[in-house]
C-alpha cells in the first residue's frame, strides 16, 4: 500500500511558471501526471493553439537531450483555468514537469521551489520569450526565489532584489540547475549584458552629439521653437500647421530632445512595455524618452493595440514620450477618433474574446499637417489656389472633438533663405541646453504647486477644472479680462479651459507665480493663429 502511494507520487509533478496579461505577469501552476493507458499527451486549462503546439516541441526536446519521453498517458493541467493562456513560454516548465513526473529528474530535498519559463526548440535549445523582466517581477512579488529562463538582452538582474535568475541556453543546463547542480557563480550571465550596455552607451553619446543639433538647425523657426517649448513644459498636445519644408518634422524630434530624462519609475514602466512588444525598439539610453512616429496609413488597431491576445499599439509604445502624427489629415478618421480614449484616461482597455488587458499610454501628442491640399495657404506669397470648400474638406479630417484636445495650434511659415544659411553656419549648443533647463524648471514649478495644494503631481495640461482658478493665482483685473474674453470669443468650455492651462504654462516658463494678461494673450495666439475657417470652428461650442 505504501509502495503504491510512493509510486503515485513519483508520477505527479507541479511547477510554477508565469504568463503575461498586457505588461503584467500572471502566475501559472502546471500540474502533470502520468496515467496508464494508450500513449497520449494532453494539455488542458484554457490554452490556445500555441500552447497546445508545445507538446511536440517538448517531446522532441526531451528526446534530443537524451532523456526519455514517458510511455502511456501524460496529462498536464494549467491553473488558474479561468485565465486564457497563450504563447510558447510554457515549454521549458512543461518539459521539467514531464521529467520530474517520470522520475528522470529530481529537485533536491529542502531546496527552494523553482519557477521556469522559456521556449524550447526541437533540438533542446531554450529560446527567448517576450516579457522576461515582467515575468520575473511577478514571480518575485509572489515569493519565488529561484527562476530558470532564457537570456535577457539587458541587465534584468539589476531590477530584481530577491530573486536568482539562472540563465540557460538549453534543456540540459536547465535540468542541471533544477536538480541542484549549480555552478558557484551561477547567477545571471552578466558579462555579455554589460558589454552590450557599454556599447550602447558609446553609441548613445554619439547619437546625443547629433541629436542636440536638431534644435540648433531650426534657427529662424522661432515660432515653432516657442510652441514646442510650451508643449514640453506643460505636456500640452500640439498641432503644427505649415507649408511642406517649414521644419515640422525637425520640430517633432526637437520636442523629444528638450523633454527632461525619465525618472527611475518611468524607465521601468517603459522597459516593461518594450519587453512585451514584438516591435524592435532602439533606444540607446534607458532614460531617453520614447519617440514614436507611425506612418499616416496606420490603422486604429496598430495605433491603439488589438488582436487575440491583445497586442499593444503605438500609443503604448509612446508612453512617457512623444507620439508624432505627421500628415495628420491623411490618418484614417477612425484611428484619430480612437485617440481620444487614451488621451483622456492615459491608458487603453482592450477586450478581445476572453482577454481583458489594460496598457498604459500616457503620451504627449504632437501632430502636423499642411494648411490645405497644396500646402501654400499660410505663405506670404499666397500661391494657394485651393477653394474654400477643398480647404474645409482637407481640415475636416481632424474631427472637432479631437481638434479641441490640442491645447496648442501653431501656424508656421517657411524660414527665409538668409536665415537658412545662418542656421547652417550656426553651431550653438547652448540654445538647446537653455531650453532644456527652462522646461525642467517649469516642471519643477508644477511639482511644487501640486505639493503646495496637497495634490498628486499632474502637468498643467491636466489641471482639474475645480483647481484651475486657484492654480492661476490671477489678480482681479486679470480675472475680469478672462471673463470678458470668454464672453466675446464664445469658446467651447474645453477650449476655454485649455486656454487657461496654456497660460499657466507660459507663466511658469517665465518663472512667475501669478498668471497675467500677457500670458493669456500669448495663449490666445495659439487658438487664433489659424486660417479663418479654423477660428470659426474653434469658436463653435
Ligand atoms: Zn492650397
């Protein structure tokens, strides 16, 4: 009888692994048992076809590593069964569970429980899976102390404090570590990682050398520089309108450049996002803010995310950074309208089949477009021959509700030729440095103000309506000025509030405590500096 129980025990095994739900890791328990019967290998517990395919890979990898796949019926169950499981990361734990249940591998008595994840190839190699850091952090939070998995392309151990991550390149190595044969210094393979880190550091400083000149090359485009400075200082969505070749794209890269570097918390968030994205992302420096520039033919699902399981989109990749939509009038209206949700909530909820996923997406939106089809409408020479009707149709692509969300609408003109020459001659690094410093001090002022009012930090673009008046610190004459203005201009509520928020940022940029008439007048320029048709539109509530 006792023998019977012991035998049964040896035919059962259990191992912890980790799945992904958006950027979060979800703990999964794999139970496996060997039963008498005809040879079969069954996998249950809400698994999709990719997980079921792992049966063949596991069988082949075990055989290639000179172990035996058990005869009879093999039954694996993934828990919790309510959570949908997808992908190939369960191959390695499944193989270890098979070997443990069939008595070919043993975890030593008293050893810490070990978790594992990784994809197996047919010859037993362990392949990379997405979201390594996300999985490790979830496992660490749940109290797991040892994990076996594939190599990570950056030093993920530096983000972990209570976990030992054993990097393996094939199933045989994983089996050794699982059975307790651990090399003395057998933690994460740091050597390889630190080399690539130092390489990227070098590449980054070189890149910085090139990038810091973006702003300097824009000399003459003062209106544009002013607009991106305000946008960066208060995290205000910005729309640039101007003829082709007036420097809209350069201004977008300059905007990403003048934003202060990310905080530690933001660095981790962005890393977790990049870890689960299938799109290769190249950022030399981890503190560098993301800059995403999707093509105008982008679909709504590529912009916001979609599919089964729901993948993230450009909005999430731009989290903590800049999302630049060039030729915004050419973007599908459906995609543009969908932007409103992330702009409001700073996150995206995706529900597809049994999946419910939330991705963060707090980005600074910058859009650019031509003022009309030919693009010449705002130029002094006025060679534009577009009819009023065609201009209207062209600009109609930016829907009213989205248009209202642009706090700043700046109109640009082409820079005159002599200034262009001057911009080539000029190599003044101090300009971009001083703008960066201005933006940073404006951010600091906003933080101080939020602390003063006992609020959690938010940018000026997100001052709640009830706090607008106390935050402005205006005197009586200024209050009178804005109430007259509101009456006269017949602004929509949203437009009027955004005008006040922009004025707050302009005052912060000149390090003033109180908002004055001059700030409001300047902010007003970014509402009125439009072709006639636009000012009419913005007035309609
Ligand atoms: Zn035109």
